C-alpha cells in the first residue's frame, strides 16, 4: 500500500494514467467550513472558482481511473446555510455506459459556458434529465443533473414544458428572421429602383441642360443679329440724311 499525503490535485498528478479501480471522495462544500488550512478547497470567493478547482481535480481523477473504474463522490448542494442549488454539476469522469448515454442526448443550443469565454454546445437528455456541455474539441466538459426539486415525473414534465416554450420562442424568432429578411430584400429592391430612377432623372436633367445651352446660344445669336441689323438700319438712315442735305 502506498499513501499519498498533500494537495489532492498535485498528488493525483503523480499517479499513473488508468491505474486506479475505485476512487471515493467527499470534497469540502463551498463556504461551509474552515479547516484552518491555507489555500484549502471550499473557501473560494465565488462558486465559479470553487467549481473550476473541483473540475481540475476530477479531470485528474478521470485520467487515473481505469476504463472499468468507478468514482464515488459525496458532495451536497447546500452552502453556508443557503437553500439547495437546483442544478448540481458533475465534471470530468465520464466512462463506459455514461458516455454511451450521451449519444441519446439531443442538441439544444450553443453559447459561452464559463468565464473562460469559450464557445460550448449544450445537449439535453430529456429521459435521463441530464444536460451535457461539450467543448469546441468535441469532449464533454460538464454534465448537469436537472432537478427542479420535484418528483422525477414532475421534473420531466417541467422540463418538457420549458423545452416546449423554448421551441415556440425559436419558431417565433425564425418567423421574425424570415419576415425581416423579406423586408430587407424588398427595401433593397426599392433602393435599387430609386437609384435607377435617380440615374434616369440625372440623364434627363443632363439632356435638358444641354438643350438649354443650345437655346441660350440661339438667343445670343439672335440678339447679335438684331444688333447688326440695327446698326445697318442706322447707317442707312445716316446715308439718306446726308444725301438730302446735299
């Protein structure tokens, strides 16, 4: 028998991969007890930080477990005299049948799972009341037991109702997107039509300006001809007057 004493995460890293048959553990609950150890698990400032540390530990537990290995975890869903957390997460220890069960889960949506801002996909097993979070690499990141604090049958009914509402909202969103795209296409068609009409008007305006230029030239020529004719008439009068005086 070999005993490892110290930080769980660091000690697990010393153990050979897939060499352990069974792990039994009861991690400290979050914000429930101070064991007087510096850097201890359970006194993190945020629940996310606590879960992240647990995740790192159980990922190592997953690594050292044999393919046929078993992990027993005693971890409650209460903290510091608060009410039960309705959804309890289990991370990093998916083996054999548990992974096979994931195959029946249906794709739900995708989004950012944690404060690492990494995009994940969410799958839901309505029969097993399980929610899977899958990373961009295709590996299961987290498994959540869906529990609304009711009986299993009631939990299933509530889940079906919620998923039904989500489906209706998605249909409404799809219909909105369809109408929006149609309206945008129509507005784009009208915009192009207006641009064509403006171009035609510009061409007509150009022709009108050209015609106006020709008319202005004709008016100017007519005025010049009138001035020439007027001078000719005046000269003719002068000649007549001079001839009369002689």
